[in-house]
C-alpha cells in the first residue's frame, strides 16, 4: 500500500532498524536555506502555496516540464491557481521523489491521506489552510513538531546575525546557528563585487583598500560569526581550479578589480586559490567544519535569469575535472595549518569515487574527519541516496557518516529525513539479507542511530 508504515522497508531487519531506531531519532539540519528572520518572527503562513510552492524550484521545474505557464509558477496568478497547477502536475510525478515527498508532507504535517490531484485539490486546499491558520502551524511549531534540535542557516559574512542573536536570547526547543558562506568574497569576477566590498567595510568597521585589508576584514567576520555560535563554513565551488600566487600578485589583482578592470582567467584563479587557502586556515584555527558544494552548472537559461534571477530552477550538473585542483588544495591546507573537518559534496555523482579516494589520503585525528556529503539537490532521490551510501561504505566508513540535511527553503521539508532514513535502513537490510552484514539489530541499530543523529551531534560539537 502506498506510503504504509513499511514503505521502502523490504526486509524484516530493515523494518526493525527503522521503527525501533531511525524513526525515534531527532533531527540536526546542518545545512539549509531557511530565513532566520522568518523563524524569529514566527508568522503563520498565508496559505498552502506560500508554505509549499514559494521559492521551491524543485516543484517549479516539474511544473514547467508539464507545460504550466510561468504565470502559474512564479508569475501573477492567484495562489489558489498556482496550487491547482501543482495539483494537476502531481499525478505525473510518480517515480520522482516529489511524488513521495508531497504526500509525506500532507500526511505527516496535516494528517491528510488523500492523494493530491485536480479533483482532491479544493478539499485539501481548504483543510490545510484551516490548519495553517492555527498556532500549531506557525513556523517555530512546525520545526518543533518535526523533532528538529538544530538548524544551521546559510549566511553572508556581511550579515548582522541580528535574528540569530534574538533567537539565542529566547528559550527554544531547538537552536538556530549561522553558517559562514563567503561566496561573494571569492567571486571576484561577479557583478557587484565592489558593492559587496563596501558592505563588508560597513560590517567589519574598517576600510578595505587592499587585499591584505580584505583578509583582515574577513578574519574579523569569522571571529564575529564564531562569537555568535557559528561552527560551520560553506562554499559553492561550481568550478574548482588551482593556481598559486604571491602577495604582490594578489594586491595587483585586487586593485585591478576594484578599479573596474577586467581580470584574466589566471588572475581569477590565483585570487580564488589564495583566498580559499587563507579561509581554510581560519576555519582550522576555529575548529570549524568546512563544506564544499561543487559542480553545479548555474543559470543556463539566460532569458529566464534576466526575468526571474538566480535560484529559480535553471541550474544543472557540471561535468569538469576535479581531482588535480582539489588534491593540491587539500594537500596545501594539510601541509600548512592542517585541514579542518571537511564535508565534500558534488552535484555530479560521477565525482563520488574521486572525492572518497582523495579524502582517504587526508584522514587523521578524528573519526570521519573528511566526509562525502549526502546526496545533494538532484541526488536526494532514492537512487541517488543509495549510490552515495553504497560508495561511502565501499571506500570509507559509513558508520561515521553525519547523515542527511534538507538543503531547503521550506519549513515542510523535514520529511526528507524520514525518506533518507528509510532508504538507509532499506540498504542495510539488503546487506544483512544477502549475508554481507550480520543480522544483528543491536549492532546495526546503533549504526542507524549514529548516522541519523549521533554522528552529527558529535562531529559538529553540538
């Protein structure tokens, strides 16, 4: 039966692992894109479209594939008409994780077992909107009721962190911590770089007229983030290249860009290499966890980029070399200040064996110090998760894995943790059934609990 208590759990040991171990564990959502202001203000959602479709480019891509006009996706159609366009699309999503996630969210959050389609849409719209208007479905209560204990948002170095500070002053059943994401510092060739430097000057309270002063300002912000509970950094490294440069060259590159001059490809690579190496040293000093999200190929539809901006569903997988540049960067960091704890994600799953075998060259001091990140974005499907888990196990120690994250802008996405845990138990159960693992519920149950929660709690120092 669809989404029954044992869905995805195809063996007796898988059922035992999920129901007796995985399902009871709390959630640490160590990488997401929730807005801390929304969490603090704790306003009720206006309706299901705001809670479910606003900003969700996963759904937008499928609606476009179904021929839904942009007016009913990101345009000026009414919220109900947008919801109805999604309801008409849902029956065609069978086989896509969105079909499962959609109905899991309806069941787990709203107690609705009915399948979503055009005929059921009006009833579901009315029932869910009635519940969203109650205290139980304000943003903080959604988080609390999903058994979430920790949320790490994604924050620019110039952010004031004022809403994190306000949340920290209040008694909560969960904590909200910032994550240091200095993409705009690294992307020296991006439009608006000079304007962002001005914002960094204001945030750090110092002038930035040289590369050396930029480094000082960024160190200032690392200290500020650390004092406000930050223990993770994150980088979107869509293209990873390596080329070293000296201090004189870096000053020349910085001054050239501030003056509005174009930089060569080599100059951009030198700047990014050296700045990233310096940031890694800061992270090691603070005992932060470093995350690299690699190989997204962004903004492919330029006409829609001009119309809607980035992060609207027009990104894809990148397919570039990764081994040499990453190996040089990791080796340099290890030879200098030493590598911090590191999680490496690639949007292209062909990179998994490369990442895993490279990480094995730098493991030391800490169990699972270098980790292969969970199946990310296009890979957080059942097949993508199984591939990531299987390769992690084959090339490293899966028992040390820090588990799932949402990487989401939606407050209703925590059912992805249930989905992941079911896939995890399904896979381990298959190993036991084939005789590749002992059918020992104590041994395997501890492994499942660790991957679901305990490893993250220890690894991140929470």
